[in-house]
C-alpha cells in the first residue's frame, strides 16, 4: 500500500492536529474572546454572506488592520470565520460565539473568574487548596470572597451560577410543593432567588435561608425589595464545614441547589448528615444538581466535566462536578434513602428526593 494513503497515518495526523488545538487553546480562547468583545464578529455577521475585508472591519470597529488580521486569522483556524475573496464571513461556530447565551456565560466566567487563577492549578492539586483564588485576595474559599470580588468577576460568577440553576427552578417547584411542605430550609440560599420563587409559588410555605452572612445580606436586599420579609427568614452560619455547627430543625423540606458540588466527599457526608437532622418526621431532602454522567447531550457533559478545575483552582481546592453514583453512595452513608430521581430539569439538572431511614428526622 502507498504509505501516503495509509489510513493509520491519516488518523495519526488528525490526532496530532487535535493535540495542537489543546496546546494552543489559551491563545485561541483569548483571540476569539476579543473577536467577540471588540465587535468584530458583530460587524461581520451584519455583512451577511458577502462578508467584509480587513480594512472595512477596521473602519467599523476602530481596531487596527493589524489587530483585525491577527484576530481574524485565529478565527479562521478555529472555524469561527471563513475567508472568501479576501472577505471574512461568519460561520455557524461564530454565530454561536456571538449569540448563544450558554457560550457567552461560559466564556465570561472562564475569562473573568478563572483564567488567571488556573495558572496555579498545579499548586491547587498539590495542596488541596484553591491557590488560584489568590489573584483576587487572601480567601479560604471563593464563597467567602463573592461579596468582595471585582465587579466584573462578581457579575460573571453570578451569571454563570444563575444561568444553570435558575432554569431548573420552575421545573423543580411542582415536585417540591406537590408534597405540601409548610416549612422549607434553603441551604446555600445564595441571592435568595429560590426562596422568593417558593413563596410566590405557594402561599402557605415559610422559607428559612441558611448561608454565610455576606451572602444573606445580598439575599435580604432582594427579599425586602419584593416585600416578602414576613415569609422568608435568615439563619446565618459562619462555617458550614464545622461539623459541630448544627442546622435548625423541624422542616418539612430541606433544599440544596448546586450546593454539594461545592464540597469534598467527606464534607458532603457531614452536610447530608446534618441536613437529615434538620428534617421533621416524614420530611424530604431535595438535592438539585447537574451530574455529567446523566446528561442527554455530550455538550452538557463536556461543560460540566471542564467546570471541575474551577472548583480545584478557584473555589475550594477539593470539590468537583460529581457523578450521580458518588452522591448516591454518600446519601446512603448519611442514613438517608432515595425516594425519587427526576432528570432533565432546566439545563440538564437532576432532582433527588430523600428521606431519613428512620423517617423521624432525628
């Protein structure tokens, strides 16, 4: 066989090309981000199928011809743009980079929150601490730092967090309130969005938000603005990881949304055990999260798996996006049993409903 047409050689060349894409990934990321942020993709999209030459792009964006050439050529290499008769035309990939909310939320989060800190991923893995967080200051975890992050990083963090969680809340509410809880403990309440949706959805429920004092202060602003302070109360806790810090008890429902991924397996076990004790008799613990092994589409699994290094370098140094089976095992170890599992809520979320094995909440 002529070696030039050896299929094994072709496969090797393709694999080597894919390896180069990984090697140059940070360069491509920053160049493509600037194609978006400097409005180059926008003006090229507006030109339609005829496209624009370098000089025209420069004139419309204020970016030098040199800058346009450098950035657009990287765009060519990644199929963001195509070149025809010296005119740049937006591809379908470029369309999604410009217009797709998922893509833009992810890109902003990676650039504004993660990019600099990921340089210290090796230190984070070695030490089991979020070494990359030092780019923002001296914090033990990003959760303590949230109210102090630079405005752009804070905005991108909350946009990322809310984009994934908020889409699932409307789907999850019927599962929770079909069981008619009168009291609900929202652990890791964040900005209070779920608590607000709960009391608007059901006129009989009272919600207690439990989180760090700084987070609850932000949540309180949102709750007061909507006049819901009489049905939503706060339970500040300075250290969720203190195993001796008990949770308030007697709740018909305990809620955790995108919460357990913020902790190590050992810490999750402690949190689940304390959540169990917060339940009233026959009470239900609801865990809403994204598990990469329960996703319908490969794109979702890809995004989730590659969010784990953020937790390592920036968030706390020891958590990750878990597989469902890992959380299932921890639920069992905590003395709980799973009553139901519902997939496909929001952006690929799974809702787990658990009860204490003795159903006493003790």
